[in-house]
């Protein structure tokens, strides 16, 4: 069994530096923030950012691939990430060197390394496992391309040829006809987030009209969830409705971002709707927490 590792530490240093800078920036902002909503969102961003960065640092430092009689197998983080590419599905390969040019759909990258899903110029949609841009091997299959940067790229190329995989050139066309509104995996979360935003927006208004909100309600909180500004029930309802409108605007932006991504890669389009869903859920939970504690 032939095994090939990927080398290149510039990308790891870049990700480590960015992680440190993100943490410093967010922690400093938290230090001077006295708003419960902003503080809660920043803490969630801090946790998510660190998980995201650590995952890609582990991925970067552990990449390798092996050949057997039937498959090319890409490993990372031990065997936690394992991608099997049948050799009989590889239609060909091409080589590239220098700056990686393309559109990032998800992942992390600079000009010299790329991890994640990208639309690479003249190549198309590719799952990138490239730790160094000196010698990149792109593998073409029917549904997906793969970008690799084996340290011993010459032997890697010989192994491909030995398995009857030869160098080819291909052209990539953008799929402008893809319709997300027919995709149940997109429509379902879109419906859920729309319902949540409607509840977030209309619930305080309905409660106010039914006189189910006290005359005095907190409008703002410090980081410890202690009220720092009080107002009338009407002001509370209006403030919560503004949060609902802001979430509608976010959903609108995420919706069109999804359509932009869908013409390149369907799965990458889902993340924008889930981002909107996540934010709307946070605001709804906060609204219910206020109503439960202060009604």
C-alpha cells in the first residue's frame, strides 16, 4: 500500500496566528461590553471560532492519502476524517503550481493553501486538501474534484498512471439552472426559520395587545442578565419587534447568498440558512427568558 503525506507549515502558522488574534479581539470586546445580548453572541462566536480553527489546524497537520487496489483514501485527524475515492471513478488528473485562484464555499485558505470546498478556476468544484501550493494534483470525478498536495508528488503521479489514471484537461461550467426552492433540505430549514422569526416579531405585539405584558419591563441587560434600563410594556414589545425585523433582514441576505452558492455547490448553500436559523433561535430564547423572568 502506497502512502503519501502532505507537508507545509506556513498554513498552520497562519491559522494559529489568526486563532490567537480572534481570541484577543473577542475577549477585549467582551471586557468592555455591558450588554447581555452582545455578550451572549460574542461568547457563542468565541466558542464556534475556536472549534472551527482547531478543526482545520488538526486537519492541516494530519493529512495523508493511501492507494490500494481499488481506492484512493484520504485520511486526516487519525481516521476521524476518511474520504474514499474509487480509482475507477477518477476520470483523470491535472497539475498546478502557484497561487490558488478560486471562490471559497466553505473552509479556510490563503494563496498558498486551501482546506474545504472551493470553486477553482478552470477546475470547478473541488474538495481541497492542499497544504502547499508548489505542486497541486487535481483529480477529476463525475460529481467532485479533489485537490491534493503530496510531498512526493512525482511518485504520486506515477502511482496514478500505474492505476490507469492519466493527465487530462477539462472545462467547468456554472450550473445557473439549479432551483433551491425544489430542494427539501433547503426549504425545510427556511420554513422553520421563517416561523421562528414570525413568532419573535409577533409574539410581543400580541401579548401587549392582550395586556399580558407588565407596565414596566426591562429593555436592556448587562452581561449578568441584570436590567440596566427599564421601560413600558409598549417599549419592550417595540424593541422585540425590531429584533424580529433585523432577523428578517438577515434571512433575506442569507437567502440570496444561498442562491449565489447553489450554482456552484448545493450543499454549501445550506449553511447560510442554518446561520440565520441559529441567530433567530438565540433571539427567540432570549425573548422567552425575559418574558418568563419578568412577567
